[in-house]
């Protein structure tokens, strides 16, 4: 199967990750992809006989917006709406759609790949106070006092938002260091504050790990 055929197949599936949707479109339209109007892209896909999944249009628009301006890293509203799209949802700019920690981590990971050729280093290094604060606030609302590596960019802000939890945080980090490499399903979390924190951190990490495996397979198929 040619790269173009693989791209067409990925675009037709609603389980395709955002970065693979973007790379698929890039495979079909080349470097001039950013110059196309959205409706023109729709018409061109129809002309090529590609039935692009509705979800993938939302993900593509989010990817193109990411590459078109820098509001994702500085504006919490843009950050939130983009995260929704990068996690397969439909953004609603008129209503709040708070992200869960796992979706924040995955969305930032996807965005990092989509703009990797435009920046130096990792995207999370460019996140501004407002977007980092958004992520930390949602982690706090979820009950977290510590975060796994995939959310490390908001760890310092989370600590500021959860004063008086230093002892718990220290105990959780110690336990996390001992358990972080234990395979999923082989950890029994205690029903205590430390166990609850570890369960939350593992849930985020495993969500990202699982989706990363699928993404790697999709992106590799486009090589």
C-alpha cells in the first residue's frame, strides 16, 4: 500500500490520532496544506473519494490552528478548546469544557509533534503562565498533589495551588519513584491518601502510554 493510500485510510477512521490526521493530510497535499481554505480541503477530499471522519476534521482544524498562531501556549481558552479537539471531542468556544489531567497530557503531547518542526525543544517549555495555571488548576480539581512526568510542566504551579500538602507530596513522590516502572495491573493501591495519589498518577500515565503506542503505529505507517 502506498503512503497516499495509507493516508486516505487513516483519514477515514475516527480512531486516528490528531498528529496522524495532520501528517496524512500533509502526505496528500504537501507543504501547501496551510494555504488551503477549509472548504477547499473538504472539496478536494471529496474529489479524491476520501470519506474523512467528522472527528478528524475537528482534529485537523486544531492542528492547522496550532501551526498558524501561538495562542495555544498563551491563552487558556484556546488551550482548552484545542485540547478538546486533540482528544477527539468537538470544541464549543461558547462554553467551558474543562479537561481532565490525562487529556491535558495527551493534548500537549500531540501538539508537540504537530509543531515539532517549528520550535526548538519541547512545546511544554513554551507554555505561558496562564496555560500552565489552567493545567495545574484542573489537576488540583481532580484531587492531585503530584503529577507524572507527562504533566511535569505544571508541577511547580500545582505545588503553589496546594499549600500545606508538602508531607503528602513528599511521601507520594517517594512511593512513585518505587512504583513508576511496575507494569500496569501489577500494582495494588492502598486505600489511603498516598494510594489515591498514586492511582491518579498511574491512570494519567497509562492513558498517554496506551495512546502513544497507537499513535506510533499510525505515524510509522506513513513513513
